[in-house]
C-alpha cells in the first residue's frame, strides 16, 4: 500500500514507506521503509534483510557451503568374503582322499563309515584318511568295493508362520 492505495508487488523504491517486503523493488521492507539487503557481517534484525537470507545474533552471515567431496576418496575396504560351508561328501576310492567325518580308530569304520568289503587301518598312505589313520581296502582284483559315509540330512527350508 502506498498513500492508502494498493500497489503491485515490487514497485516501491528504496527509502519509500512499505508494509511488506514483497511490495519493495529490493524485496526487503525494514523498519517500514524499502531498503537494500545487507551484505554478510552487516547488522540485521530479520533474515529477509540479508543477501544470504540468514540473520544470526543480529548479523548477516553467509550460507554454509557443503564441503566439496574429495576427488580421490580412499576406497572403502572390501569385506573378506566368508567361505560357505561345504557339504561333506563320501570319499571315493582315490589315494590320499581325506575323511570328512568319523574316525578309523579301533580297527573299525563304525559308526560313521560303512564298507562292502574288508578294510584294514594303516598309518601308511592309502585310500582314505580321517586326519590320523588311513583305511585300506582288502578288495580282490576285479571285485567292486565301496566305502561310504552317512551324511547329515540338509536343514529344511524355513517355514512361514501362516502355513
């Protein structure tokens, strides 16, 4: 308003009487007069009077600028992948094959191992090993023989509560 008449926004010049900042050409109405916005470090009483738009502790302050990112940032360490547990498998009749489960003490494969033919235990390098002992097949030439191991049943898949 000017002289009790409405005026279009942004037409009042600096030092003209005003009621709102939007009616001033400078977009700032301070102490009822259009005024120029103040530079950083100048005295202020409201944010609209500062070129930065920030009035803190009665002073215009600059907008804080976010730090520029480092153009060569340190690469984030890649996590060491944890090895997936492998399912134990029954040994096959191959020299130096290592046992995954059970032991060959006391001259027996029980309770974890089964054989279709006679076996002997040895400290010599042979068919399968449990970490300490080897097992030797006493299988006549041309006769099939097996050495097998019971494996634990796989975990069942998780079930939904609503089933």
